């Protein structure tokens, strides 16, 4: 029989009572053994309920008090108490039997209720009825619950109609009334009768006086019921998957939650921790409800934020600020301020409250970064929040991977900024904060921020994949020709926090930044940047070279090229690029340096046939050097030395060639010797104070020409040998002239240098003599003149060395072969006459030669002839031998013959043959004749007197002098003859 069904036929009270007792006797033993719902027990309990209802109705009709009612009341109390014990020991599977026990207990207690119950009885039975109705509602027995709560309504009305003038039961009546209303509310909600549930809730909250009479516990229970209904509605809002479309439901939820907050808000939360927790739960749900209802009323977002702020402020006093519960509330507040489109300052403040209490676990950091990504359109906000995260992370000694992940995010975010300068300033400031905190990035972490490579995302560790950040962003700007931005990014990568990557990575950034500044024509900045580069390798010096070239600083560029070549990581391709740039910039000196280094590096290449390339480079270097020599203000000494060095280099290269390669290079060799020869010719007039270098140029031309003759397969022109003679003679002449210059400056050459010069003169004479037969006939006089001069040079140098044997041999050779003996011997005599150490026999040989040449060739200078004649006669007479005097008188007689022929020649009123020399001849002949007479050499004396008599014809007062000489000779002759007799 259903518990709500009345019996068709009503037995008398005793019979009903007996039936109830039988059923109770049957049921009670089973209650202690039931572990779950038992259909038979539940059925019996429902039967008891029906019988108790029947008993109550019959008793009310009889209007008599029966002792049976008291017994049933007691049995009802027992069953009710049993349900409580059953509830405590159950595992949740006995809800139906508990509901049946309570319903049976309630009906039995109701059967024992007096017709006009007292206030206490009504209070008790109303409370039991409410609890029973709620229990039935919980198990889904809504029909029975409705019947029980209808009874409760009657009891509530009866209670309301009882006067309590003294207020003895004021608190109890208020409590049980609220229990009744809340029970009706719960049951109606479960029956989905939202109108009745709302009505009951309004009845509860509209009577503030009644609520004020409730205990804290009762209010707590009531709030929990209201909160549970509100949360149920909120859950329904989000379960649909369209929370913004559920504004109506959220609004309904808010009505319940507001009632809950109305009841709990006035309470003192310091009484129990549970009460504080309940209020926080209400506020959380309120905030959530306002948030969901904001789709209809945006003002709800402000209310949601206020609710969250209140719950946060409430919980701050009771829990740790960094607790997960508070953090969740802060996240909720962030969602609210974002939804209401609050200003960046408000959002940032909310974010900072979260950041300040983060533990920087992997989960926390991931959540924060995901949230910041959703705010990426608020660039400054995200930047400030990320920097705050970094500061907090370094301050609380968060893990290095966490700091690196934040740094990567900041770099990535700043790269998207429209305000480039501010973005880079933010990065720089953050880097500096990390550095000040003594946080050292790991090499993998730093490389994420500064790595050259493709982007490869890894799901494992976000900071280990090769992720181009700073370098990539700089390069992206570089490729787009945004030089200033690119330079700033590359300079950003040079910060000290990336020192763990090593100087190589930092150097790359410095170089790239300098290249950007170079493109902007900020040459001073570019040079300052490249000087900061910690790795002074070839690439760095190449960038310095570029900067110097763009600035037009040729010396600096040349120095950079030299340092680049000397660097261990030098690549020859850099020189090729430098060569092109030098040529394009028309810096000849720089180009010369680059070509020189190119040739030097070429020589170190192994197993490569570099002959052609080397020859080409040498020719380019020589051409370029000649151009530089022709420019005003050229560094003559350095350029000439360079030129000569590369002529020598070319000679060495040609000498090392195989016959096959030499044949291929014959045109180059021809160009080389002709260029060297022309350079030497030009040097004679234009290379001031470069005498030795001019001689070396002639030597280089001659050596290259000799190589050309030896390597060519065809017959060379005879003029080639003439060039050999010319070059050889010019080189030797230059060195002789240079030695004379040193002597004139009182810088007497050492014996070794003079010996070297003499050796060269000998070699030159040999070479010139060798080509004499090979030159054209019309050029042979020129060769002879060379030999003439070379003999003079040889005598000059040998006399300085006092090598008189060689001097004498050279003079004799000239006597035999030289066609220009007059000039030759005149030079000999000039040289030897000035040398005080010259032996007489050597000087005599020279003087004799010159006199012989004068007389033989007729190339007579009367004055010089008279001087040389006087000199040689003086030498001969001083030796005092008959043979010497015989030679001397022959020269005297030769002088007479010359005077006879040319004695009358006059120039400017003066005789060409000087008068003093004539007088010297006369006096010497006379005196020598006298000496011969004293020596009893009458025949010889006669000859000398005769000679003096002849000479009288060519001197003033010659006749008178002749008479005196004749008279004196006669007297002397008579005297010496008489004495001898």
C-alpha cells in the first residue's frame, strides 16, 4: 500500500494499533542487519505509515484521547531515532529505507499528537514534518513529500495562530518557520517548481526580524541551501557550452545567490572558520553569476569585480596570500576586468596581484604566458606584465628554465611592437635587471634568444629548440633594409647576459650591427661598434675594412686588410671581395695592398697550379704601383721599393718555371723586362734621391731580359742585346755616381762596399764585352763608349782600394784597345793625380798614355797637353837615369814640334799653349843640359842645350835668350873640356 493512500475501510483504533505493533515487531529485528535498501522492510514501513494515518483520522473523528496515541508517539520517536542511527552507519545506499523510517516515525508521532497541541508540540511536529518532507524529496518521492509538507503547512499555520505575548518561544518559532519555508523551497526546487521555490525563498528573506532571531548555525544551513540552488543554476549555464547565451539562467542564479549573501553578510565571521568559508563561497558564486549575466547587463561585470575583491580581501586574513584558492580568485578577477574591457592599468594591477603570488611552477608559468598571449594586442600591458614576472622570478630565485622562458616570451613579444625604440629599451632594461640579480642563463636557454637557425618547435622543453629570436628579428629587419631597427636588435644580442654563449656569438652580433650602421652611413658608429667586438678575427677585420673604405680612410683600410690576413680564421675569398671593393672605390694604395696579400696567400696554396694567377697578380701590382708613382705626393721610397720587389718576385717566378710553362709565359716575361726598363729610365729623372733603386730597376730589367732571351724559342732581335748593355751599364754607372756622392759628403765608403762595387764593374764590363759582337754594327760605338767609361770606373774604384795592380792592368788594356784613349787617359790621369797614394809608375803609365793619345789622335788641347807634358817630364827627370832623361828630351822635342805647329794660336788675347809652360820647358831643358855637362855627359848636354835653343823661339825675348844660352853653353863646354884635359 502506498504511504500516501488512505484505507478504504477504517478499523477501530485498537485494531489499527495492533496491526501497527505487529508490523513494528516484525521490522525492528531487521533494522540492525540491513546494509542497504530492503524492499520488504520499506513496504512494511509504508504500511505502518498508512495505518498511522488511519489511526490519526479515526482518532480525530472520535475526538477522544486514547492511551494508544501516547504509545504510538513513542514508537514514532523510536523509528525516527532509528533513522538517525541508520543514517550515521550507512554507506549511502540506504536512502529509501531512511526516508521510509522517517515517514513512518512522523506519522506515528502525528497519530500521538493531541487535538489541540501545545506550542512545544507544534514546534516539534513541524520540524519533524519538514525534515521528513525533505528526506522524501531527496529520494524522489515527491508525492509523499508533498503530503507531508502539506501537513507541515497546517502545523505552521496553527503555530502562527498561537499567541506568544511574552515571546517565550520567539526564537524557536522563528527557527522552525524558516525550516518549514526552506523545506518547502527545497522540495519545490527538486520538483522543478521554480515559482514556488522562489516564493518560499522570498518569504524567508523578506522577514529580516525573523532572520535576526536565527542562530548562526541555522543561518549557515539556510545560506548553504540557497547557495546550492544558485550554483546548480550556474552549472546549468556552463554545461550548455554557450555561457554567453545563458544570461537568463545566470540572472536567476543571481537571485538565489543574492538571497544567500543577504542572509550571511551581517554575520560575524570570526565565530567559525566554516562561516568564513561559506561567505567566500557565496561571493565566488556571486562573482561567477555576475560574470555570466554580463551578456545582458555589462554592469554586472563591475559587480562581479566588487564581489571578487571582497572575497579576496576576506580571505587575505585567513589564508596564505599565495594559496591556490586565492590565486584562482585573482584569475577570476582578471577574467572579469578583461570582459568589461577595463583600462590597461586595471588589468596590469590584476595581473601583478597574480604574479606577486606565483610560485613559478611549470603550470603557473604556462598559465600566465597563455594569458599574456591573449592580451598581445595590448602591447605595453603585456610588456609590463612580463617584465614584472621577470623581476619576481629573479627576486624569488625561480628556476633558470622559468626565467629563460619568460625572457624568450619577452623577446618574442617585443619583436611585434610598433614602437621599436621602446621595445628595445624594455628589453635592455630587463636584461640589465637579470644581470644585476646575478642570474646566469644556461647556454641552451640563452641560445634560444640568440641563435642562428630555423625555427623548430619542440613539445618537450620550450627553451631548448634552436629558436631564432634576437638574431632572427635583426636579420628580418636587415633583409627588409630597415637598418636602424636591425642594428638595434643585433646590439641587443650583445648584452652581457648572453656571455655564456661565448665571444663568437657576441662577435657576430657586433659585426652585423656594424654592417647595419654602415648601410646607414653612420661610419663613426660602425667603427666604434666593430672595435667593441671581442673576437678580432678575419671576419671582424673585414667589417672594419668595409667601414674604413666607406669613410675613405685608406690607411685604416690597409691596416684592416693586413690584420685580416694575419687572423687565424682568414678566408682568401675575403681578399677577393676586398679587391673588388678597393677597385670600385678607386683607392689605389689599398688595392695595391690587397693584391699584394692575394699574391702572398697564393704562394701558400698547395697542389694548385698558380703560375698564371701569380703572374697576373704581379703584373696588376706593378701597373698599379706605376700609377701610384705618377700621382702627386706619392710615397716614392715605399712605392719604388714595392715595384722593385715585385720585379724580383717575377724574376724568381720565371726562374722556377718549367720550360713548358715558360713558353706560355713568354709574353708576360717580355712585358716585365720592358716595363722594368722603362721604369728605370723614368726613375733617372723622376726618382729623386733613389739612386740605388734606379740601379736595381736597371738590374731587374737586364735580368728579366736575359731570362726572356734564354726562355724564348725564337731568335731575338739584336737590339735586345743592346738593351742588356744599356741596362747593365746604367745600373753600374748609377752605383758609381752614388759612391762619388758619398765621398763628396765625407762619407767614405767602406772597403767592403768598394770591393762590391769593383766586382760589379768587372761583371758589367764582362757582360758589355760579351754582347759587343751581338749588337747591330751601328750600335757598337755605343758599346765601346760603355767599355771606355767602365774602365774609368774601374780605375777610380780600384785606386780607392789601392789595387794598383788592377789599375795598371786596366791602363795597359786601354792603351791596347781603346779607341778613345785621349778621353780615357785624361780621366785616368785626373783620378790618379788626385790620389796621393798612387805609385809613380802607375801615374807615369797614365800620363804616357794620354800624351801618346794626344799625339796619335790629334785631339789636342794645348793647355792640357802642356800640363801633362810637364808632369811626365818631371817624373822622368826626377828618376835621374839616362833612359828617363832620353825619354824626357823626346817629350821636350815633341813639345817643340807642337809649338812649331800650334804655338801661334791665340784665344782671347792669350796663347793657347801657356807662356809659363813654355818658360818651364826652356828652363828645364837648359838646367838639364847644365847638369849633364857637370856629369861629363857632353853629347847629352849638347842635345839639351840645342832643345832649349829651339824652345827660345816660342818664348818672349827668344832671340836674346837663345844668344845667352849659346854663349853660356860655349863657356861651359870650354870650361869642362879644359878641366877634363
